[in-house]
């Protein structure tokens, strides 16, 4: 890394810009978009961000006039950055040679500037370089902060003061973690808001924008058949499952988690977000703010998670620590729609399957004629709706039907929508592509607002503090299983079928 410490104190005038300008379509064609990947030398940038930007370019989803700047402390030239990222680029469809031309054109728009994250001087230099590319046009700037959290506020400050757009909008994408608990999260938000307004902040949750998550809203609000069933009257319980198999773990990032990082990362972020979308009331409109208003109401209606409703697990042979690699928690939404319905959040590594799904178990049919006649187990014949986010996006409803032939036998079959069979030859866009496009378009729908973050922390912070205080040891489980035995007891306690 270069040492620019001496340059830290150079005085440069602060910028007075307009930060939230929304363009109409005429302006759009005249505007220039600069995307600045801060932390460009890192893992996330090279494995995800540049690839995604290329995918958007490949699909002609980036504006005509765009420039990409990598920014990090590592000293390298623009050419070296291009070499670095060209190795990661692949075409969405067709042979690689068919898109060499596109790759070249894309790389021609990529540049690099080396600097410290806390140096306003270095961001000012970046600003000059950006201006060279933006000459004569309105400039919009999107900063993607792919850096560790300890330098986030510095980078926000420098970007806002020295490198924000003077005549267009400036937006900043921020990566997890957003603090460690309610207090630190609030402090981080307070610090960032010294420099940015809420609509400039895009807190990213990678799992929130999957195709089926969007489709969840379509399912509920544009089909007459589901919404009337969407309450305690018909739904017995709901499971939100985030399961990674052993393979994932071997390549995995577990070492990055602190003691209870897994709970914060997966349960409190991804799964609570899914839950809020699942359980919210009909929003006033599809406007992102209206949707978030409803999500916040769900989160604020939740009781803080109790230790007795939590199971922690660790797969056998894991590192020598008490860090859970598995967590299950039952939570409740105390409103009239969901009173008493258990929502089970389950997240684990080194499990038997790799899946992210929502499983909705319905109540049994009152006075079911067939159960009476055939003596079938009530629970085995209740309907279940499965919304599979990953892999192979799908939605299926388990229904009972008669086994064809003589005699009367019932069987469960699936009413099935497999997304693969419906999607375009180009496939379903990666979550990151949608995220970046949303941020470019100023669509906050799938990003997390600060009051959502606050409300989510309120649900989990008391539990996290108690776990830390009591140093609760996780229960061991075998790799490739469904988790520790305790999860089955917890499920049984709330009449949930977990498999
Ligand atoms: P890296 O550890 O690769 O860091 C990114 C860059 O930040 C590095 O290349 C380095 O650049 C700089 N950096 C690293 N450590 C420090 C430090 N202590 N102080 C100042 N700068 C530092 O992180 P990732 O790219 O994996 O992730 C970036 C952010 O995104 C993190 O906050 C992470 O939590 C989050 N994230 C990452 C995911 C992933 O899949 N990788 C998934 C979800 C979130 P240089 O030395 O050149 O300045």
C-alpha cells in the first residue's frame, strides 16, 4: 500500500453539490454515469462486482456514457486493473470468443486510482480524473463500498466531500455488516447520515433481490387465491430456511464470522427480510417506500427472540470456538394477522442440502372426510406451499389427490412452477445484477432502510447480548445432516414439520 499520510491535511474546498437530482428521460440520454468501486483490489470486487457490471454492459443495461473507476490503496495502473478483471469476465450466453469485442469495449471504460480511504486529498484527485471522463455532460456517481466496515465512514466522508457529483446524483452502496448490535448500527447510521441522506444510501442484502423474492409479492398481491389464505386462519406455521451443504463449507467463509456473526449475517439480515416481505400487509403502492413502511411494521410487531426459542449448533470437527454454524429460532409477529403463528428461521452450514426456501404449512382441513375414512395422519395431508429461492427457483404447492385406479387412495402431488422452464434463454439475472441496476435507477425497493435495520436489530440484539454474556455453547451435529437434534425438538414444540 502507498503511504499518503502526509497528504491527509491538504486543504481542498468542500463541494456544495446537488445530490439527489432525478433526471427525466431527456436528461438521461445526456447524463454520464461513473461507477466507483472502492476496494477494487478485494475479493468481492473481483469475484462479483466487475463481473456484474460487465453482465449489465453485455445486456446493454448500462447508460451509453459510463465510466468505471476502481479505487483502493494497492498501487496499480488502469492496465493492471483491466488484466485483473478480464480474467473474471464471462459471457452470459454463447461462446466467449463471441463477446471478446464486448469485453474489450468494457475494459476500455475501466480505470483505476490508488488512494487511502480516509484521504480527502486522494478522493479529490479521483474527482479530477472522473471529471476528465465526464466532460460536457451531467454526471451521476455511484460509489460501491467493497471495503471492511472500519473504513466505511471515512470513505463516505471523503466521497461526499471531495468526489460527489456537482450536477447529478451521488449514491453509495454499502456492504454488510451494518454494525454489531442496535447501538453500533445506530451509531454507524448516524455517522453516515452526517454526509448522506437516506435516499443516497443503498444497504445491500444479497439475498433480497432474487427473482422469487420479487415474485413473492406478485404471488400474494396479484392472485386472488393466495391472499385470503395468508393469515393465522389458514397458515399453521412458516419456515425460512437458509441451508448450505458441506461442499459450500469447504470452500466457505466461515472463518470470517465472529462468535455470533452467523446469527447477525444470515438470520437477522436475510431471513428477517424475507419474513417481513412474506408477512407484511398490502402496501399502498409498489413504491419502494410504501413497501418498506409495511415491512417495518412487521418487524416492529415482532417480539424479541427468546433464548428458549433458539437452538445453536456447530458441525463436528469445526474450529475450536463456540461460533455457531447452525441456528434455528422461532419468532412471532404480534399482530391480528399472525397472532400465535410460529415463524421458524433456520440457517446452517455443512447441512444435507444447499437451499434457500420458504415453506408455508397450512392448517388441516376441518372434519376432513378422507382422514376419517382412511385414517391418514392429519399432518401428512395438510397443504404446503414451497417457495424455493435457491437453487433452481421454483414454487410448488403440495396438494392431495386421488391415486388413479380402482379403490380410494390419496397421495400428495405438487402443483409445480419450475422457473427454469419458463425463463429466457439468457437465464435468470444474478441478484447482483438487479441490485446494481436498481441502485443506478435509484430504486430502493430491495435495499435496507435505516428504520428497517433498527427494527431488525431490536428483534435480535437482546438474544445476541444474552448469548455473549452466557457464552452459550452450540450443540454438535454431523456434517450432511439436518442440523442438531435440538432443532427437531424446537420444531415439534411449535408443531412445525422440519425436514
Ligand atoms: P476484502 O478483505 O477483500 O477487502 C477489500 C479491500 O479492502 C482489500 O482489497 C483492501 O484493499 C482493503 N482492505 C482490506 N483490509 C483493510 C483494512 N483493515 N483497512 C483498510 N482497507 C482494507 O473484502 P471483500 O472484498 O471480501 O469484501 C468487502 C466488504 O464486503 C466487506 O465489508 C465484507 O464484509 C462485505 N461482504 C463481502 C462478501 C463477499 O462475498 N466477499 C459478501 C458480503 C459482504 P487495499 O489494501 O488495496 O486498500
